[in-house]
């Protein structure tokens, strides 16, 4: 990404004042405005779109506010997040439903003695339908509709004697589609509920029929911009053919232990992001061609993805089973720019837990991250995102050393010169992200006089 000279000078001024001793390496702080810069379109390394200030792949920093049991949350594993049309935030946990007004929590707990109360504390999904009703999926008791005026619940559970009831009580995913219907993904198949009549139609795997659902274990449901329904299972992705009532299957050539589709989101450009246990998949909705992005240097943090979420600025957030969060931007060359956010023991403002279950953006643009055991995390875009460079052994395109002693901006070469204490001099190309190293070499009279650089000046 290109920066102009004023931005670089501002950047250096800020960086020289940073004295965070526990953050190893060079912290490159973007001073770009919140919206995408026009200059960003000049480089092939530049992101196609982003409104979070991302400079380069690498570790990142962002201030997270934590809400947990001490703040009134009923339990610290948050599986579902929703902001309703009235502005309230709802959190589904393993021990109750939580309503948050911005200051206080109201907790709804199961009461098995009352049929009009919540029957299961284990809340896996939350959806608000067009009529303003709040629906929740549970792990042991099917789905429920919450009547806000009466504070009562209407329940829909499996009935072995009724084939039009839910096929399984364990709900994994829910979706309110553009036609006013409710889709429910369970461990026993996919269900369509017509809300007006409460009638349910079920879709299941039929052995030997490749046009049936690829698995009954449904984990993700998504409606694309064309009104098509996509269903993620533990055995691949499915596209519903509504006229025929059957499915087209997509396996992405992943092995059986990696084919599990955990989450689906739009990419904002007529494509889908698909989270799997084998990496991140981008599916082109025009050609149905796909590309798999796996964990490697300068790419996603892990292959075990629990959630993918596109925010309203078309930035992709990825939550992992055990590696925190990635903020991902797709570049024009098809590569990814990735910034990592993870729990740091020394930083109380880092992510509270590295197992991220769900991600959500509220109406004010605040990002919320539900974790497994760390409560819910709140990140305000006004605190910005940071990327920094550091030394990584065996990786040539990293700093030569972490002990940075001097900086100088070279406007002619659009580069940043970085002096170190004992590792020589580095030049960071701000357009490409490439780093060139300069070291003392007694066999070369034109090399550096030494590897300890104390002062830099551009003449």
C-alpha cells in the first residue's frame, strides 16, 4: 500500500514515541484515515477494499474490551451474538440467554417446570425474523420463539411420531431468508419452517443419492445475493436447487477430516468465503471455481476455522478453533493480506481467548467476538488496527533483528530505512513490503562499517 510523504513523516513521529518494551520488533502504525485511500489503487500489492487500516500481513494489535461473568454475563462461552431491531444485544451461552442494553445484562435461564419458559440453557443460534420475532436454537431442545411482550417462549421440538417436526433437537445454525422463511440446521438434517403456518419440511441425506444433502450434520446456512441457499455440513458444501428440491454438492477436494464446512459468508464481490477444517475457500458464484487458502507464512493463521464473517465494509474476519482472529483482505493478485489478533498473556487488552466461536458487527460498527471460555470481546474501530514487522528466524522477508535503534524515510525510493543494534540495516519498500538487508562484511570494503546502527539521515 502506498503512503504519501506526510503520512510517513507522521508515522515516524508516532513510532519514535512508542516505548512499549514488551512488544517485540518494529511496530508499523498506520496513520491512514478510516476510509480507503485513493493512492491504494496504484499497487498490485494493495488490497481491493478495506476500511480497517491494514498495511501488511503479520501480527497486529487492537484494544479489546472484555465482558464476562464478572460483568453480568451468565457464562463465558459465547456461541451466538445478535443485535435486534430495537438495539439490544443478545448473547447465547451454554448457560442461558443474555440481553444487553449497553450497561446491564438481563439473563433468561431454563425452567423445566414451566412450558412457557426457556427449556434449554445451551443457546447455539440467534435470529430475528422480519416480523421482529426473536428465534433461538438450542443444543438439547430444538428451537424457540421468544415473545418479548410476555417474556415467554414457544417451543418446537422433534417428535418421533410427526415426520413434519424437527429431525433432531441439536440445532447448529439458523437463517431467516429473504422470502420470510426460517431455515434450521441440526445434527439430523436441514429444516425449512414456513413462519405463517409453522409447517416444517425436512431435507436429509439419502444413501446412494448424490443429489441429496451431503450429510445430515448441518453447521452453516447462508443465502447469497441471488437468493440461493447454501448449506455447510461436516461433509462439504451444498447448493439447494429449489425447483427440484435437491442439492448440488461441492467438496473442494479436501480430505474427509478437513471437509467440514463450519461457516459461510459473502465476499462482497459475487463470491463466497467458506470456512472449513481444511482452510479458507473462496468460491466464485459466476464460474463456481474455487481457491483454497491454507495456513502458511503470510497467510491465514490456522486451517481450523470456526467462523468467517464479512463486516459492512466488506472486510473478512476469521475466527479459529485455537489461534485467535485474522483480519483478511483479498488483493488484486489473488493473495491475502492477513493481520493476526491473538491473546497475549502480557497484554490485558488483547483478545481474551484464542478459541473464537462467533463474530458479529453491531449497528454502530463495533465488532463483537464470542469466545470459548473468555466471554465476549468488543473492539471499537476508532482504536484502529496495527501491523508490525519483526524478525522471524529462517524468513528472509522479515527484520534482520528486533532491537530497532533508528528510522529514516526515503521519499525518493518510497522506503523506510531501519537501523538495528547488531543486525545491520534494513530497507523496507513501502509499496511492495519487501525488505532488503545490509550487513557488515569484512570482505567487502563497500559494506557497512559495522552492524550497530545508531543514527540514520537521508541527505
